[in-house]
């Protein structure tokens, strides 16, 4: 009696199944990598307070890139989330705009901000007269003489200059205190928008 044997299949059919299986596994692995990358590098943070008005408002959520500065440094104009130097509460976060970076000389006048001697023209600050809460006619109640920032020192300010506790009051912050860069408003949905790149405001500032 002859034994019936089953030989392994070979040829195009087996090759196709092998390729399909590999593609499925690769897709699953890639999906998981993307999920974990996004989950651990992008986090929403709630805005609480008027210091970044008129751009950001209480109740909005901003999407913060936690890895934005792992391979680079905060730049002038970036909106960042950080731990304030005046608090030891690890759950307390501020959102402000980077105005000056290490090596810059910052100067605050009653109605002007100068970086390396150049007066900034800041479109993100509302300049409205009358009874508006965004009236910036007395933009800086605190005057700061020319101050050169040292290594790992960043100067941050709120866009609502008349209602913001920032570097004018607590001084510079360090890279270590920075959580990440705010890239977009993601909540409520009708308010979704990317935060504009304000690098042009600082063009020509140099060092």
C-alpha cells in the first residue's frame, strides 16, 4: 500500500501568501509605531486665563508637541507650555510666547519691546482703543533695562501684555522647564487652527 504524502506548496501561490502576510505584519507594526509616537509626543493642554488673548482663550485646548525641542531649541515667536519657576507644583503649566533666546539682549520699555536693540512689531498683540480688555496702550507696566540672557535662559511673555504673569515678573526660564511647543488649537472643534509662525516678527534681530 502506498502512503499518500502531502508536499509543501511552492511556487507563485505560496509566494503571494507570504508577501501578503509580511505586508499585514508590517502594516500592523507601522500603525502601532505611529500610534505610540503620536500618543507620547502630542498631548492636549487646556488654556486657563487671559494671558494669551486674543489668540488663545480659556477653555480651548492646544496640541503640544512634546518632542519639538529634542533635536532643536526653542525659537523666538514659539508659543510654548512650561512649568513656571515660581512654583513647585508639577501639575501647573503656563503658556506664553518666546521673545528672546540665549545670547539675546531684551529690553522692555513702557510701550515697546526691544530684542538686540530692535523694536518688535508684534501682530499677535491686539492694539485696540476704548474699553476693550485687549487695550495695549499701556502695554508694559514693568520696565526692564537692557538685559543679556545667559546660556539656557529664555524670555517669555503673554500676548495680553496688560494681564500676564511672565518673565517681566519671574525672570527667565530654562529649557528643562519647557514641556513642548504649542502647534494648534484643537478644541472646541470650530476653533481648530494652526498657530501661525511668527518668525518674521524677529527677522533682522540677529544677535
